């Protein structure tokens, strides 16, 4: 029994360590080779920051970053605003029955959602570009932020709302001075989550952007198709750093993110 216990205490940590190594080894490799002097091979030829300098000096990267930030911030604002108003004004009406529809974007593969959005835009003769990307990312963001805000709203003590009404506050005053401050951690968590998803999204960006609209994931894809260089590694490293920082901010908000 003692031998079995010692074997179990060694095998399980080793197995978990191998899983983490399998997951993070590619990330570690492309981070290391984003500082490689050699632009084509995987042989290490020395340490350099030149790829990061070229990255910040590139007009294409600046354009792609600008488009990605415009789409991300617009999707965050629209998704959070629509979710808050839906939760506060809609849950007490027949709209509450439609909440299940927001989970469709979570269940369906993202490539299916992107194809459906492209079909809708084509049917409406809507030109593809920044507006179509914002619409697609907002739809995707609602699937995440509505359940987060809804779960927090359902935990609010109704006596607070009733007390506000009894003291003469209107429904709008109760909303802005009572509900919104209580929901602020959920709102911030949802906003950060949408920001992460929007910056990393590829399928919706690929299907719903026009030929003249470029985002960072699409720029990386175009560079990989023509031959990966350390610039791609540098972009991926920076995106990973930004996403990691946003995730750290997301976990700092202590809320229950229940989706079902």
C-alpha cells in the first residue's frame, strides 16, 4: 500500500506536468523565436529586438490594430449596453422566454455562426466591412455577457429595489443609482471577456469583413500563408500578453459567472 501510494503521488503530478508541457511548449517556442535573428529557419542565430521594431513600424499592422480595437470597443459597448437593458427591462416580461436564444451562439460552432451572418448580410445587401464586423462580434458577445449579468441581477435583493421605489425614486433612478452600481463587477467582467474574444476572433472576421478591412488575426493568417516570419511570432506574443493581462483583470472581479 505504501509503495502504491508513493507511485500514485509521483505518476499523477508527472502526468499533469506532461499535459501542461504539451499545451505550453508551442507557445514558449514561438515566444523564443520572436527574438531570433534568422528570419526563415528554426535555427537560433542570435538575440534581437528588430522584429518588434519592424512590427511597430509597419503601416499594415497599425491599420489592422486600429480596426481590431474599433471593432472590439464597439462590440463591448453595444453588447454590455444591450445586455444590461435587456436584463433589467426584459426579464419581467415575455422577453424572459427569449433568454435561451442567447445560448445558441455558445452551442453552435463559430464557423457556423460566421456563415449564417454572412448569409444574412448578403440577403440584406449590407456591404462587408467594419459595421458588419461590429454586428458579428456584438452578437457573439451577447451570448457571453447576457448570462453573466443575468446571474448577478437575479442575486440582487428585491428589497433594495422596493426600498428605492418607496423612497420616491423612479424606475430610471433606481436603475442608474441602485442596479448599475451593483452590477458593475459583472459588467466589467463581461466587457473584458468580450474584449478578449473580439481581439482573438478569426472566423467572424474572415467571413464578415470586406476585402479592404484587415484585423490582427486576419493579418497573422495572411502572413502565415505566404511564409511565417518572426514578425508573426512577435504579433502572437504581444496578443498573448494583452489577452493574459485582460484575463488577470477578469479574474480579479469576484463574481459567479454561471452560464446555465
